[in-house]
């Protein structure tokens, strides 16, 4: 099952099958308006494009010369060195938390409220945070830049933590796990947001699953395999390198995975209590409201995207949305004009408010249906190419997990909209060039 979680094709199909199934159920129940044919065409092009891209690389890989999975001069990321890197990443997390508190005080000042008054009004804090981000979307203030840098390094720490949870035989891993989770939850509560903390925890879970499944136990059958590949990822990787040796051990305690997932559940519950999300859907009690809120979280993006398709004015932006972080820097150098872009998306009533449109919105508004099929094809091709490299070299692992999270949230929004994600990938290749050879 863990190999399936980090298999891009399995993950992509599971995510979109779930989202489409729940959306179709909502349409059948009369919750959402009837979808147009353009929506089903976009979904088919999306699923078909990704699958074709993934299988294309898997099919042609056997005709290519074996690639070097780990650079020959790369130093080994030893289990003894990981704690020092985790301490640095944890320090970056504390700086990011301090910046989040400072940002909250700035918002309180603009709203002419005391910090204590604002913290007791989560709804007002959420609105103020949205205005703060929107107002500075084309700015490069020190707080925004420093927050992007520290947050990206903190995210790399979660990738390292996922590796450390598997390779460390002692109990100190739980100390790091608890510390990182507390910092992530504090940042999420300060911003009244679940998204960033959830993403970081997913990084850790994916990293743990990938490293743990990198070497299959002798005699164990593959749990999940690709349609074209006859060898699983771990077997192929070890055949090409013969160097990755991860210590075999008995099944690991479930607390290593259950604790992070429990932290996500707690964060969702606390945010729901603060913002009264479950009371917005007219359910008879809080429990049904909370369950319906989860349904809305998964199904409404497709309904919102359907509304976008029916009201689209036909003006394509030719990459401004898909490559917005790069467009923003071109604007800073006065090479392109400022564009009117909504960071959080326009709200539509379907019948309740929704402002996320799946990741297909960016591709469609930039390039139309050509973008809807081409971008997923490239994504499938890239993840298939990285899959055999990710367990041997940390920068590849970091990049691979970014793309897996992109896939996981593809039903929801466009994950690559922020500078932070690109900085995370860049810092992985600049400062964490380490081979993953664990004896």
C-alpha cells in the first residue's frame, strides 16, 4: 500500500476518481448544477494526458541507456547528519512562526485592532490575512521574501524528517516529530489556515513511505505495479545501482504515521471550531456539518470549474497563471505589465460559496483545452522519469515529493502558484546534494 501511495499514476487516478465520484454524486443529489460537456471533456483530457505521459516514459525507458541515479561525487546523507539538518530546518520553522506572528500584528494595526482582539476574531483574521497576501502579490517586501525562504527550508525539513523516521533506530525521532508538528500547527493557527501545515505533513508521510518501500523484502510480492513495468520501483533501482541498502527491520509502529495524520485531523477540527465552517451548510448538527464540509472540500472545485467553463470570456493569458511566480519577477524588472490576478480565486455560489477551481483552471485560462491535456502529460512524464531516481539522491526526492503533492492537490487548486515551492526545489539542489545510501 505504501508503494501505491508514492506511485504517481496510482495517486493521480485515486485522487481524480474520488473527486469525480463525489462531484457526480452531488450532481445526482441536486447539490450542484448539471455539468456541461466541456467539463467532462476537460476531465478526460486531464486523466488521459497524465496517464499517457506517465506510460510513455515507462515504455521508452527500457530503450534508453541506464541513467546515473546518484552523482558520483555526491556525499552520503548519513543518519548521523540528519539531526543537524533537522535542527537547522526547525530553526527556520521558528523564524517562519515569528514572521507569522509579526504579520498578524501588522494586520491588526491596519484593522486598528489590538493583537489580542484580532486573535479572538478568527473570521476577521482570515479576511485580514487574505487582504495582506493579495495586496503584496506583486511586491517583494522583506517579510514576504524572508517568509518564503524560511518556509521553504522548513518544508525541506519535513522531507528529511520522513527519511529520519525510517532510518533512526532510537526514540529521538519522536522528539523531532513532535517539535516539527507543533511548529507547523502553530503557524497554521496563526494564519487560521490548514493548507501549509497539511502540505508539510504530507511531505513527511510521502518521504517515509518512499524510503521505507525503497527496498522490498525478499520474497515479498509487489503490492502495486504499473501496467507497462514488469519490475517494481525498488527492484529496478537496486538492479541499476547495487548500492542502496536500507536496513531491514520488523514492521514499524503505526504511531510514526498515525501521529502526523492525527495532527492534520486536529488542525481541521480546530479551524472548523474557530471559523464555524460546519454551520455554513444548513446541517442539523455539527457532526453532519463537519462531514458535509469535507465533502464540499473535495467535490466543489469541479463544480466551480464547471461554472468557469460556462462563463469564460475567451481571453487566454498565455502563461500568466501557470507560470505566475516567474511572471511576477518579470514584472519587478519592468519587462511585463502588472496583471489583474486573483490569488484566492473569485467566489461562486453553487449553491454555497466556493473559490477553488482545481489545477485545471490555470491551464485552461492560459492555453484552453490544449493546456488541459498538455500540462498533465508533461507532469506524468516528469514523475515517471523521477520515480526511479527519487530514492537515491535527496534533491530528486525533494523534487519528486513536490510533484506528488502537486498531484494530490490537483483536484483542489494549483499548488505551484507560490514562490515557496520553487525555492524549496532550488534549495534542495543547492544545499542538500546528498546521496541516500543507508547501511
